[in-house]
């Protein structure tokens, strides 16, 4: 955040100290002189000359300690003065000038007690609470400040242009505090609302752009399109090489997850280098993963029976369990009744039937996806151990798609060939001399 914005608040409080106050009651206006609803409010009037002199004498002091002393005395002597709020605003600036931050905050709270909608007090409290990580208080005071800002009175001595700029700067500051505090409170919707306003007010301030991106990308639900725009914008704005690399890496991973490919990433980085806000119609196409049926179709389309026969058991299972009837038939017509040799994990072993798993997912789940009927009783010494790896031959005869189980008959155990024995080095006999 820009500290100078808080200084602006106190500067305008100082301008307020120079405004004219009347010592005598004004004459009541005639009916023709009655102010309209759009007219400016009348100046505040101090009727008591002693009170007037005490106020003017205090605010016109040149050094901060004298001004503080005079204003504190005035407020103690005239606690219900019509100029109480004005005096507190000037006092707040005097404490800031004196470098007494604790008294600045104390005076801001006194101002809110006098007027709960005092914008300058709300700004200073929100700014300080953000700095001290009092997130709930900072958010509350910032939002209250934004609500009160349209009705903030212009001090005498301030030009219309200067006052309009001050209000715009304060709106940006308050939106930044409200949004950042809401983000820390995991209120992402509120954070995105106010941080977006802050970015519109100050598009090149990465301290607002980056949190805005996080508010979009970590919300529920995520707003990936806006989030990806502003995370790449932040990557372009940040100056520190390490920070730039981290933000770019984070944004890139989010882009791949959402879009599904690198396509368009470099173009987005280039666009956000010069474009501060998403243009009308801006979008990023979301990657939608294919359904299991679509994956199954892609496995078998344009494949010959010989190619289908070369697919893995897991791929056959996907097509037979999730594919369309046409795709499933394309696979089943190739493998039905054809003896095949495979490897699987034993789930349950019986004398004449083995329940085994051939796909990795079913192996991990310890769920049988093949029921193998043997040609005879398995000898006890050859009985496979549950959890062990089995080489076998079997002939597919039927299957159920959900849950998937293939029935095979004519089962036979296969023995792996023993690895060849290492060759012995030749024996060299010494010739007799």
C-alpha cells in the first residue's frame, strides 16, 4: 500500500483547521433564501467568543506540541463543542506530525465516538489494523469508510479537483484494505469484490493485483478465467526475479490444470504485460477430460483386429466395461474363445478355480477381475499363493461389465523358463615340460 495516501488524509485534516468559523449567530434566511436539498451545508458556528478564541488559538499554532496542547485543552474545556470533530481531526494530524502513532490511533477512535462515519478516522484505523494484522477490524473499518466516503465534506481551502482525487485515492486504499483483509479471513468472494475495485483504481499496483488473483484462484468455486488473467498480470508487474519466477510457476500450473495444455500460455503472458484489466469477452477455454466411454472409443477406433489383440488387459477391461455396445463388441469378437497367456496376481486360490487380478487398478484394490477355471485339480505342491504372481493360460468365454469380471476356461499354470546358467570359464591345463 502507498503510505502517502494516509498522509493525504492528515494533510486535508490540516486544511480543515483553516476553515472559517463564525463568532456570532447568523441571521435566519428568508423563505426565498432557504437552502435546497442539493445546497452545501452551512458553516459551523461558535457562539461563545471565549470558545472561539480557544479553538482558533489552538489550530493556528505552528508547531505540533503547541497545537496538541492547545487542542487537548480546548476539547477538555468544551467537550460538546460544535467544532469537536474538526478539532479531533486537526489533533490527529498534529500527533502524526509529532510521530506519536499510538496517539494518532487513540484520536481516531475518539473521532469515531464523536462521528461513527468520519472517513479520515476510518481510513487511519483500517490502515493501521491491516499493518498489525487485525484482519476483522481492518475489514470492518475499511468497508464502513467506503460507505461513508460519498458523504465526506470537502474542507475549506481544498479545490474541487484535489478533493475529487483524494476521494478516489481513499476509495482505492479502503478497497485494498477491505479486500486483502477479507482474503486473510478466507472470505474470497468479498476479497475479490473489493480487490477488483482497488485494481481498477490503481492497475499497476502488484500489491493489489496478486491478492486479487489469489482470491479468484483459491475461492469456492474458483474463477479461473479472471484468476489466470490477474496471476499473469502480477507476474508481469513484480520486479523481484525470484518472486516473478514463483508467481509464473504457480500461474503456469493453474493454467495447465484448467486449460489442459501449453497452448495460449505465452500469448496470455504477452497480453497481460500491457493490458491491465480483462477486455470484454475475455475467456480461456477449459479442458474437459474425456469420459470413460470416450477414452474407450479412442482406444479401438481405426484399429484392426490384430491391433486390438495387442492391447493390454486393462485396456480391454476399459472398453468392455465402459465402452459403447459397438466398441465392446469390437474387442470381444477378437478375444472371445482365443487362448491367451498372461500374468496376474492371485486374489483367491481353490483346487479348480482361481480368482486373479490382471489390471493394476484391480491389483491395487485386491479385487479379482478374472475367474479362471482350471482343466483339472491343481496339485498341492503347485498351488499358487494368494498375493503371488501367476503365469497362466486361459480362454475367455464370457464377462460381466459392472463390476467387471472376465470368465476364462481351460486354465493351465505356466512355468517360467529358468534363467540360463552362467558359463563356466574354460579350464586351462598346464602342459608338461
